[in-house]
């Protein structure tokens, strides 16, 4: 007897790993789970991972995403924020749902699109993963060609830059080359966990005014 997905209960902070899933099965699982769900999926060569994040994961995702938007808007850079959109390429047998992602150089290519196909659409310029409850595998993003990936864990944020189809850890963000991203993300994300999001974002906006607008 085959189990249906609705019979599987995954608690926040836990993961379910399923082996030997073909692409058609993966697409069926995506359709069955639907768009409005708490879980995140990643798929690579028949290996499917389903993860349900904890509240601390979501809080970090939101504040880091907000910081990116503030910086882009301050610099008057056009962008599209696509959140946890499924990035998938059947020919590569890869799919991943980042915690959030941004189209910047390629923003015009995705305006008005409700579905993305990485075999024809460009990858996001920046993807962000929160690794508080699980560790992101780099393979999905490398194969899909995402040029910049941030991973935020308890020790802070790590910037990964794609070079020759491999990620290299960097202290500098190509998206924000003259801004101390590692320091800022770590400082204000940690501050939000102590003083709350509103206080941390207000302090970050003050830094932006004093250092980028003065």
C-alpha cells in the first residue's frame, strides 16, 4: 500500500529524506503539496528532501531579506524578490526552494512570471538560505548556476560566490561590493533576536543613512 503525503506529519525543525524519486513523482509531490505550505523542498538526482522550518528560521529569513531590499532600494537598483519560488530544471534533475531569492541583473526576465523553469529562465542573482535547523547542500545551487548564495547559520552568514562552476567562500558580496555585508547581516540579525525586528531594522536604516546617504 502506498502512503499519501497527507499521511506524513513532519514537525517544525525536522526533515524527511526520500530516495529514488523520479522527476514525474517529484512534480506530482509539488502539485499535491501546493503553493501555500510551510515546507521547503530540494531535489537532486532522485533524492528528495522535505523540511519544515522553525519560527527562528523564518525570523532570520525575513530580516535578512528586508535588509537586502533596503540596500537595493537605497542604491535605486531595480529587482524582483521571488521568495521561496521553486527553481527547477528537469534536464539537470535539480530543484530547490531557497528561503528567499532576488533577481537583480536579470530582474526584467522574470517580471510577470508565476512559474520559473531554469532550462529557459535565468537563475536568481542572489539566493539566501537559513541553516539554523538544517545545512543547505551547495550542489543544487551550483548546478543551477546561481551566482551568489548566502547561508546564515548560528555562527553567522557565509557568502558563496560561483567561480568556474564551484562555490568559493568570500568576505565580499558581488551584489554589494562596497558594503560590509557579513558584519551587517550578523550584527542586525542577532540584534533582532534580542531586541526584536522593529528595533533592529530601525538601527540598520540609521546605519544606511549615515554610511550610504551622507
